[in-house]
C-alpha cells in the first residue's frame, strides 16, 4: 500500500480537482442569469464550454476514486485516470486559448455583439456608462433613456476623430478585457491541478508496482523477507 503521505497528497489534489469542477459548473449556470455586463461579455458558447470542462473534472474525480479502491496490485484504474487527465489538459488548453483569442479582437467582436442587442439593452448600457453608441457618431446610437436624450446631445458629445470620446467602446472593452483575462488566467491555473494529479497518479502507480514486485520476491524466498 502506498504511503499515507503520498495518498494524502493525492487526496488533496483530487479534492482541488473536485472544487474546480464544482466552481466551473456553478459559475457556468450563475452567469446565465440576467446580468447586463456578464451577459454582454460571455456568450452561451463560452458558458457551455465552462460547463463541459466542469463535467470533465468531476468525471475525473469519480474515475480517481475508482482507481484508489482497486486492489493494490491493480493499476488499470490509474492508467485510465492518466488518460482522462490528458484529455482534461487538452480541454483546458483549448478552452483557455479560445477565451484568450477573444481578448485580441475585443473591439471588433463586441461591436457585433453590441449591434445585435435590443434597443432597450443598448439604452441601459448607454445610461450605465454615460455614453452614446459604440464606435461612430451614428453607430448603434439609441436616443432615449436618461443620458442620450436627443440627437443634438449626441452630436455635441461625440468627437468625430476620436472613437472613444463619449462612446461606449472604451468602458465596455475595459470590462470585457478584465473579465476575459481573469477567466482564461483561472482556466490556465486549473492546468496546475491537472498536472499535479497526473504526477501524483504516476507516483501511486510506481509505488504499487514496486510493492507488488517486492511481494513476489518475498514469496519466492519463502516469505522470509529481506535481511
């Protein structure tokens, strides 16, 4: 049987994997609820990706428990666990990179998102950030609400040669950049848990194989053990 210290490390990292899976699933569902800026920043595809990653993590934890309860000489469960962890690493890398890629083209991407919003939602954003439209002077500007009250006000607010002055692009992309950077950084942080559990699993496999080999040698010696 592997040492208590080794199994303690394995159990701790496994618990971290469980916590990460729960966090991913919970936030993937919470962020689907009505929230002006979160709904603007995160698409359903992003949230579904987080949900899938969380399910992968929980499936890994279940597999790890099955591997631990196997008899000492059986390591098949840990081998399957390691393959699952490789799949986890691929999912984390792909999902994190996709979110990171969005941070490279935020203005263009969220211009399309802003244009697809309803009139009421655009007015809510304009009132929240005290801005009118996204890029240009007449770019998705909605007259109404408490800030952009008239076309004359919009004309006086915006500066034709400055795409940020009086427009929503700057505050919106500031929020989306902060949110997306935190998300993909957290995702890449989960890679540390995946790698740590993989290494712990490899150590358990090696320890079990060593103990089984010593048992066979001991049996050949008549159970007398080593001097």
